């Protein structure tokens, strides 16, 4: 099989732990997602006040991308329009939808929060990442029953084959209540850096996804 | 008035999730938008909800909004003028 593309880096956030390229880089003590994300934000000395206004799904995606893109010398991400973001999950924005629904449940105390409402779409997390990293490439958020390496691989490959993008941030970004599971990959068309990259293929995506589970 | 301003600062911090700010770090005379706290349009809507939810006050026109939401102090003056503070 011809090797076409590469997994440059990958970041996994689940079970109060964060790993980058298979190395555990943070273990938190907070069990509630929002508290854990804030704990990680402080641990990595991130300075981006907008983070605190995001919903939990956006916080999860934001944190994963902060760590994934900390290598600033990747040729593929020099030009924002060359970088795509293709994400998947099962719960869509249900977690935030419920918070919004609760605020409009009682007609006598009807105070929907605008800052909650704006996150009642799963793809808002993509917008937050694009704003933060100045990315303008193709983006889509798919809702899928479960992590599907074949689906992820085929769609991202299509975009890379057609030269729509040169690099892609892709992966599974699930958040629902107290459950969170973020696995993001940075896929490169042309290998950069010092080598040692993982081949971009469904088997490798699954292998990485299952790490630490 | 000072008591109302402090109360309002705490409510703004909570409503807008300004977790890295304290009431003392907010200048009540500074502009709320662009400069000062650097709030955005969604924050403006959230402040309008805050005025209605906590003080039962509604802004009737866009011009009122510009005037009232200029600073923490102008918000407090609006609440006081409407005898809800």
C-alpha cells in the first residue's frame, strides 16, 4: 500500500488525563469536566480569557488544539487557508442544548442566556479553534454514532487528495454531561520535522484512539 | 451608589464568566466594550438579560442601550434612576 499522508501529532484528553503523542503530559484531580478543563488551562499557562466563556465542548477542543499545535514550525500550518478541521462526535451539542432548554423551561422565569445559546451547535468549537489559530480551511463537524476510523480517514483523504487542504486537524470530540473524550490528530500531506511519523491509515487511527482506554 | 456598583461588578463577573477578574480590577468609569473590559456583542445581550433578571429593567431602544451599557457606573445610574437598586 502506498503511504500517502502522515499523522504528525495526536492529543488525547480523557479520564482526567492528557497525553500528547502517547506521552502523558498532565493528570488532573478534578472529576467534573469544566473544573478539569480549567485545571488543565492553568497548568499549561494558557492566556486566552475567552476560554472561560466557552461551553465544555469548545473547551475540550480548544485545549486539545492548544497542545496539538504547540509546534509552531510546521510548514503545513503556516498558511491558515491550507489547514482544515474535520471533527466528529455522537452527542453533538446536547450538553449545552440541555442547559439552554433548562433556562427556557419555566415561562414565568424565562431568561435564556445569549452566551449559552450561541454554543447550541456542535460546529461552534471549530469556529473557536479557527479564531484562536487563524485557520481558514475547509471545516465540517459530523455527527456519528461512534468513532469511525474508516469514515474519518476517507473524508480527510479526499480533501487532501483534491488539494483542498494541505494539513488537517481531525478526530473525535465527545462531551455529554460528565463524560468527555477528545482524540485529535494533526494530519500532514507532506511530512515535516524530524520524521518518526505515524502513517495515516484507519488501523493507526483506531490504535491511537484506543490508547489509554 | 458605591454599594450598588460593587454588587453590579460581582453580577457582571458571574454573568459573563470573567473568572480572571475581581470587582477591584474593574474600573466603573471605563468603557465596557472594545476598550476597558473588552466585551463583545454577546456580552451586551447578556448584560441586557442581567438588567431584566436581577432588576426587572428593560432597555427600550438601541440608543438607551448605548447610553446605559457604556460603563458599570452608567448601568448603576440607570438602575438607581429607576429605583430598583
